[in-house]
């Protein structure tokens, strides 16, 4: 069975069942050994905020050092987003293995009319995967309600009900009290239920179980944008407040329990998100107490600060202000309006698309007053028509209304007419937000297919079925681009490119409401014809035409004045550490380090990278003070160096001190994962290297079972670049590094090396750090024999067009770059 076949089978399962309960999920799990019985699980239920709370909890627990599985729904672009371990999506091969093991049982049950729903099957898949990965904690977002939800097959050690409002009244009940009673069934046996509910919902929950209440600090309420908690004067057990905005995309929050307190920043804006953070922090402390793991205030602060939850009041542009938010019911729309009220803008251009089963009138009334509403139908079966939504907005608002045939076309239309001082708000459903994000996240990637074998590999990674693979493999001999689009766009691309005389192969996934992969191949003229035809069509197609043009290398703006804009620049490594893997202890004295930097610059290094902490496997952690003391005196002495000076650090405070001492850029092995580091880089206005890594220092025992290491790394770096831009860092100031050796086995590092040119899709310069890496043991080179393969890899990287190579041995690698740049390269036509 191939991945597309497994997904199609799961997607064909029904969405709802007439019979409620967990019996079918439990029965399916029994077919794979009852993996849920060995898991330590946490359930997060609620009408709104449960997804954000689950993601916050997962991040806090990971900051505390735990291996965490996270199950959420829906996804934005890929079903596998719903099931993550240590922040990584479930591999495709694991989905296939699960379907192969369970499908005979599912077929048997379907004969008796008792086949699992899609959600039940995916819940079983998540629990099965978490058990196989031996996670410390499984965090489960409840689907609907609590009592009958598939996730309630577990016995949680902690659980929460974030909030209660009228939703799914046909299933859960017609009153808030009935819905609260249903959700309260997630309460654990040996711990109080954590809840942000108030009023009648809270009283109903209290009738069922002991609770820990989380609420807005009554004393702070007048300073916030939300009313004080409605608890009849009773103060909540855990008090939260959002204090102020600290940037266009972050606010500061205060969380305080009986014996703990945290103040930090968060990208999740609004008092309701501060409430979610308080619930997550309280749950994390319960989990820590049960597992005897210290969930410190520092871990809570880092988790809340560094959580990433796309599509939840996500700021993607400033002029005009562009906000994406997946608000999908009246309560969420009201909270969205409250947060948006903080921003100054002239006109509001609303892009709106929603599902049929939502209260569109109430949502419309809860949203901020729009000057213009552009209505569109997301490409999912449950979507409400744009015509119906337009009728609602015409009746309920004074906004000018327009209809578009797709969400991307609606976004393009809103942006086309918006002034720099306006706001474009995209909302109504996560499906709407997902399609809108394609404008910023879709990365058509040029790939090399010089042989039939390589072509088959490209097609296989795109989930193209066997027969089309055989038919197309011999024909991908010209320019080839791989990209992900919606199914309707895939059909259009296939038809249009074939009519232009080129070739197109489409993923075999035919049922999912998500991206599908497409591989397009042809001559330069055939691609030009494709682009011309797309430009003559709708806004979505015109936007895709522009993305394809950029992927083909047509126009990318004015180059900056950095050394990597004039061929491949060499970055010399200067480790002022006693324990780095190659040169530890050689340059830890200031005079020796300065002399080494001058030597590298004289040999042709355009950048010198000063590092004060080793990231080798097993390296001891270094405090901020010690690392600063190592790098700052050296950087201060390099003021007149004939090269840029970079600081290699993952600590924001060290980067800040180094930049103040005269460093010109930051090289962060964690890829600017910490929001505080992004602020430092933005505040200083310097370039930064965004590297992909799974852990730093390197954990040799922790890898990831990549399906396609290049695709997976590209996807992660795409989100990191967006986060950097959201913090105010210009894309032209970013370099990406695929992170050879950081969470990759040797074959995966070599594949990254071979396919470096695919990282051009991100629209940023590319850096490679490969010097003397252990990957070269794969070609028979031990620790003392790695100069030759390092130089060879440098030459290959320069041939691939890499902008910066980071190396220890500058003269040899400068010569390799010069040799590669003398080679005449001709691309295929």
C-alpha cells in the first residue's frame, strides 16, 4: 500500500455516526494491542481555545524536557499535522503501516454498519503512534464535547475545559449547562479539572467534579479589554492578565497561581489567549507533579513565549496590516474583533469564508465593522457558498460586498484595493485561513531530474501513483518544478501544462481537503506558455503564475550589499571554546582568537563566525554570563577586521551583547526558535542565519524518520522565515541553513547536500555548515581525515549556487569555491 492509498481510505470513512460513544474507537485500538493503555494522557476540551491550549501545553512540556505527542484538529494543509511527536509530523510510512494493520478490521465492521468515523480512526492512529514513539505525555485535543468523544477512550492524568458556549447543540444539548455537563466528563479520576469556564457553565462543572479555576485577574480587569470574571466575587485559583502589546505581533502576559508566577511574552494575542496560557500552565504543573518532573516557571515562560500556532491572529504583513484568524463561531469572532480593535488602520477589507453548519448571521454581527467584504467559498465540501454569505453581509452590514471564486482570489482582490494604511482580515474558518496562507507559504521548488531514476524518486516523493510514475519518469528531462496546491488547482495545472506541450503528474490523494503535490516539467518556452495562460485566468491562478516565475528565476528584487551576493562567500569558524569537536581549546585565549580571525580574513574569509558554546553531542551547557565573557572581548578586538563578524549563539542575551560589541550578524543553530532572539535581531537590524535543527546541542540518539528530508526541512524553514518576518526582520536579511548533522543521519545529510538548490524556493540566501562533520565517516573518513571531503562538499555547494559555506579551513575552501566558480554551467532548456 502506498501513502496516497492509505489517505484515500481514511478520508472515505464517514464523518459522523448515529451511535455515540467510545466503544468503536476502543475496539479498533484492541486490534493494535491497546496502545492507549500504556500512555500518560492529557485531554483538553472546550468550545473555544482548546487547540491553542493544547499547543501551549505541548510547548511548555517540551521546554521542561519531556517527549510529547500532540493530537489536534483540524489541520491546515496536511492530515499529518494532526499527529506530532516532538514537534514533528507523523511520517507517511507510519500512516501506511497503521492502515495496513487495521483496514481488514475496519472492513469487517463496515459490513455490520459499525465502521469507525474518520475522527475515530485518526484518534486511534495518534494513540498508536504515540505508544510506538514511547512519548512521556500525550496531549489530546478533544473533538466534540467530552463524554462521547473518541479521545475519551483514555484515562487522563489531567484534563481541562477551556470555555463553554453554545455549539453542536444537535449533539451536546441546547443549553450551556448541558454542554458543560458533557465536556466535564473528561475530568481525571485523581486530579481536579482545570477550567476557564464561568457562570452557569462553571457551576455545572463543579457539580460533577473538583476544579481548579483559571480566570482574569479581577483587580487588573479595568486595564484589559475583557470584563472581570463572573464568579460572584470569588477570585480564580490561577489569575491571568494580558498587560500590554510589546510589538505588532506579541503581547506580555502575567500568570499567577498559589505558589508560582510567570511573566512573559506570547504571540497568541488577546485576553482569551492569556486565559488559555493559564490553563496550559496549570495543566503542565499537574503533569509535572504526577511524573515527578520539574515544570519550572522558566519552562512555562519559554513555552508560552515560543509557541507557534499558525492561523490564530497571525500577522503576515504590515503595510497593509494583514491578519489571518481561524475564528469559526460567534464567540471567536467577538474575541477577534476585540483584539483587532487595538490596531490603527483606515479601512477594513474583510475576506470571509465559512462552513454551512455555522451561525453566519451571528458571526457577521460579532466581527469588526468592515468597509468591504470579499466573500469566497473554501475548497471543501462543507463550505457555504459565497452567494449566500454575500446575502448575509448585504443584510447585516453596510459593507460593500464582492464575491470571488476562490479564497486566494479574494485575498488578491482585497490586497489589490487596500491602501498601505488599511487592514485586510481573513477569517471565518481555518479552511479559509489555510487557503489564504498559500500566498505566503507555497514554495514552488525547482528540482533536478537528470536521470530516470532521479525522476522516479521525485514523483514517488510527490505521492504520484505507480502507473503515472512509469509514464512520466522518462519525460522529466527539462526544467522540473515540484509544488503543493489545492486539488482544483492541481487539475488546472495538469490540463494547462499538458496543453502547452509539457508534462504534469499529480498526487494520488483524491479525497482529502488539503494540499496535494504536483510535479510539472517542460522546456523554458513551455513554462512561459503555462505562466501566460495562468495570468489570463482568476486571481488565484495569476498569483500561482507569479510564484512559478520566481521559481524559474525571473526577477527577485535588488540584491543587498552583503558578501554572499557576489558568488559563494566563505565563513570561517572561530570557536572560542575549550570543547568544540574540531578545534576546541585552540583559540580560547583572546589573543589567539584575534590572530586566527585575522589569518582567516587574509586567506579570503568574507565572514568570521565567533562561537562561545559547543553544540557537539554531549557538550556541557554554558551559562549566558560565561558564553558572553568568551565572545565579547574577541568581537570587540575585531572592529577593524576586513570581514563581517558573526556571533554563533542560540541565546538572545549573548547575541544582544555580541551585537552591541560590534558583531554584524547572528548565526542561530536553533533557527530563531526563541521569540526573544527574533526581537534581538529585529531591534539591531542585522542579518541572521536560520538553521534547521531538532536539538542543540546535538542529541545523537534523537533523530526523525523523515519521509523526504528536503521537503520536511523546507516546510519547517518556511514557517521560521514567516516568524522572523512577523518579528520585523526583512527576508532579505535572512539566510537559511538546512542543518547537516543536526537531527539527520549521514544519508539524510548527503541528500540535503545533493539537493541544496531546492532551498532557493524560500527566496533567501542559503548557507551550508558541513566542515569536518561526522557524516563523512559514511565515506570512510575518520575525525582526522575530513578536510578532503569538506573541500569536495564545498565545491559541490558552490556549484549548486550556495551563498555561504561555513568552514574551519579557510584557504583550502576558498580555493575550492574559486575552482567551482570557474566552471561554466549551462542549465537545461
